[in-house]
C-alpha cells in the first residue's frame, strides 16, 4: 500500500475503500457463522463498526484542530 500512496493517492484511496467494502460485505453474508468456531461473525461486525466510528471521530477532531475547518 505504501507503494500506491506515493504513485497515486486516488488509486490508493479507491483500493483501500474497495477492500474495506468487500470485507464488510463478506462479513454480512457470513454473519450467522462463527469466527474460528468461537466468536459469532455478527459480533466481529459490531467491533468493526465501533472501530470505524471511533476512527472517523478521531480524524474529524484532528481536522478541526488542524485549521479550525468547519467539518460538520
């Protein structure tokens, strides 16, 4: 991925979003199964949701501190 970010940030962002989207779609399809026969995939989805929500919140706070930009 480091190679892509230096060549084209648009390709990097597109590939990163595509990989994330495909992973989420796969987990939704497999939501009724168990991860490693222990943890329901549905719980993993909730964990991913919490992680992304906190990541977005952190990025918004960094952008606001950076230049006082009105984000929301």
